[in-house]
C-alpha cells in the first residue's frame, strides 16, 4: 500500500514520518525558540523547563538541540517515563554513568550525586538529565531533581537538567511547596502552536522532502488542517496523511477541502 501511495503521488519517501534527521526538521518559530533555550540550558549546566501541549514538538526540539552537541564532552541521560519514583531517577543516572546501583535509597542517592560530580570534574563531560513527560513527576521527585542541581554549597551544578512536559508542569512547579525548585529554574519556555502561515510552510517543507515541490494541498485544505490541528505539528502530520489517503482513494491529482474534511472526520471520530 505504501509503495502504491508513493507511486501515485510521485513521492521518493513517505512524507510526514517521525524518523527525519534533525537537519531535515522544519524550523518554525516555536521550534527555533525551544532549541535556542535548550542549547543555552545545556551550555550553562542549568535547570530548564520546556512545556507545550501534546504534539507541540517538545521532544523533537530536544533531539535537535542534542544533535548540535560536541558528544564526547556530554553524557545524555534520558528518562522517557518518570513513573519510577525517586529511586528510579537515581537508578537511571547511576546506570547511565556506568555504575552498579546500590539497593537502598539512602546509599543510591549519594551514589548518583557522586557519579554526576565525577563525570564533570574528572572525565570532563557534562551530564544532561532529560526527564520527558515531567508533568507526571510527584512532589518528592521534583524535590529530588532540585537536590541534584545543588552542588558545592550551591555554587554550581554538575549537570544540566531539562524537564519536558505538558503545561500542567508549570502550574505544579508554581505551588508554594515547590518554591525552592521554582526559584532555581533558569530557563522556561512554553511552546505555542504554529501559525497558519507556518502550517502551510510546514506542509510544503515535508512534501518537498518527499519529492513534491509543487502545490499538492489546496489553500482550503491547508486552512482546514491547520484549524483542526490547532497548529500542532503531530496533529498536522496525522491529518495530512489521512487527507493524502482520501485523495488517493478518490483518484484526485491533489488534496482538496473535501479530502481534508474526510481526513478530519476519520481522525476526530469517536
């Protein structure tokens, strides 16, 4: 089916896929702003919070930032699922840094702290702790993250730390009981959706990567996709693929508003 669809549209690759190299990513404003802040956070060994709605492109921005690093001088510790408790966070750090995690929290936490300091001071590498879905972190975990950045009588941090999550993370951090963490955050950014013009550019960019540099989506189709997706890249991807399939099934030479409406009905159906 994929080969038939590609042949129909003249694609050289499947458009709107997830596996694009970072050099191929569409650099709309929110993406560029997030990448700049993440890069600064890593360079300053700071604590940063990047938020956005589902599908806003948060993890994609992180991936783009990491691709720019001098990798021998950095060590990335990525935690995709924070539902592992305080011990799970420290376990992941120790494992990533080549240690054998100690069985009890009372010894595991200082072990992780020591390895982070050693990684920077003795190996000359900056550890980068990235916690995705960080809106799921509980109070104890957020306090544990704060303590990881507290080093050498609070004069510096041995690591860069990025909390990536949905907007509820920002609200959670603003709770009075997390005031110490809130004050320690040096970088904050909430990723907005793409504008209508950016969505049109986004579609054109991805179609060009797939081998079509001409106008394939009509203006009405683009506007409908943008409005339904609210400008969020992942939703735009899903709707664009469904619209291409609908237009292909009807034997159309382009994706018009009717095909886009069929895609919207398919994606939003309960």
